[in-house]
């Protein structure tokens, strides 16, 4: 894995508010810590991400600020539903479920997923220009 994605040393506490204040890019997560083989990432979001699926891993969301909506598509029937996460809410999108995160305002989220997981999953619709296709950036990058 490249040094660009290196997590900060866990020698000092890190305030998530300070981490979020260190960048402005939307849908471009920063790695704030690593736990075993998992990244703890924070991101600022607004508007829509992209329909995508992670075939081999669940995706954990915690809303730090604002509101996040996640549309979910059942692969078998194609039916859709949506969940709404207010500040402090958590939700796990199970592996293999197509989903579309979006926020009608500004929101900040924390994600927990295996290191190297792409922000657009293993399969996805056309990626809009405002979505960063990444496995996470180092904080301060």
C-alpha cells in the first residue's frame, strides 16, 4: 500500500472535528486511524455519491453531523428502499447490496471498512466528477 494512504501514528488522540476541518473536498475520505486491517475514515458529503456495491465487505456509516440518506437496492427483486441517518446514527450496508449515499445538505460521516476498499465499490454506475475514486487519503493530503 502506498504511503499516500498511510494512517497517522496512534501516539496521540485525534479530534475528529480537527480532522474534518483540515480538508474541504466532498466525497473524498481521509484515513484518521487504522484498526487491525481496517480503515477509520472521515468524509464530508453533499449531494449524491454513486450507486455502487461492495461484494465482499460490509460498509459501516456513522453520521457525525448533518443527515445522510442511503438508498438500497435489493439485487434479487430490484426493489428500492431508503434509510435516513441523523447525527449520531449508525448503519451497516451489508456486502452485496447496491447503495447510493446522499445528503441534501452538508454532512460529515465516519466510515469503517477494510483497508484498500474503494469508495465506489467493486461495481458502480458512471462515476460523476464530484466523486473521488480512492481507497482513502492520508489526513492532510
